[in-house]
């Protein structure tokens, strides 16, 4: 329960910051770290399907992890957070 409260507080602060600092709609850059697996990367890409997102992946030097950068135009802070929450359902993904 405490983790859920921390998560809600984090997203509330993020939403407030995005509302203050950005004119919407705006380009937004998501960054994720995933265990090296084409399946995990494909799951993330599917979440952003249809949004004309520019997606770049890069493997770590040892090949155990991949970084996924997604540059996409989002309509609002709520839309940004919605995508973070969708990606958080994929096991092993770290949002940066």
C-alpha cells in the first residue's frame, strides 16, 4: 500500500511539473531500461503503436539490458502518465 501511495505521489508531482513547464500538445521523450529481450521491447513498442513515435533501442555493452528511447508528440500530461502506467505493467521495465 505504501508503494502505491509513493507511485501516486510521484505521478501527481510529474503531472503538476509538466503542466507548469510545457505548452501542450508537445513532444515528449520516454526512456526505459528493459532486460534484453525482443519480447519486452515489442511490448513497449505496441503501447506506442499508432502515435507516429520515433523509437530507438540500444543494447548494453554486455547485452543483458536494452535502453528504449521513444520520442512522441503527446496531447497532455495525463496522456504522458497514462503511457507510463501502461508500460509499468510490463515485468522488469525501469522507467527513467
